[in-house]
C-alpha cells in the first residue's frame, strides 16, 4: 500500500505546479483586460468579466499559498480562504449566475449601442 504521506506530498506538489501555471495565465489575462478600453455601453460587461478573472486568480493564489509548505500538510488558513472564495465565487452555482449576469449585460450593451452581432452565414 502506498505511503499516505508520500501521496499527500505529491498532491501538494501537483497543486503547486497547477496553481503556478494558472496564476501566470490569469495574470496575463488581467494585464490584457486592463489595457482594453471597452466601447461605450460595454463598460459594465467589461467590469464583470474582469471581476470573474480576479476571483479565479484569487482562488489560484490562495491554492498556491496553501500548497507552499515545509511540512506534510497544506497551509490550513490559506486552504480555508480558498474554499471560501470557491464557494462564494467559483463553484458551479455562483459561476453560472455570474455568467448569466455577463450575458444579460452583453445583450443590454449590444441593444444600447446599436451594434449588431454577426450571424454565421
């Protein structure tokens, strides 16, 4: 039977590697979103999109912090924070709600701006 401590250390190492990659990806997304100046009427949609990326990065940062430990167990405080962020913002239900809110805001912005969405031919 595999050693549970070894498996836990391997899990922490994998969590750390994945979190580092995800934080880097989200940092790039935040930088690109920060440079964009949304067209009139699309400011709220842009803000909601940035907010979603910010929540994901916060979760990834907390998971990274939780996995960076000298011992065999994750940083409990950071892990608790990550779980709280996930429950409030990143779990399926809040993610679906935020996605619906962004979709409604996009539709409102399109109607208010006079833009017409492209229709596939």
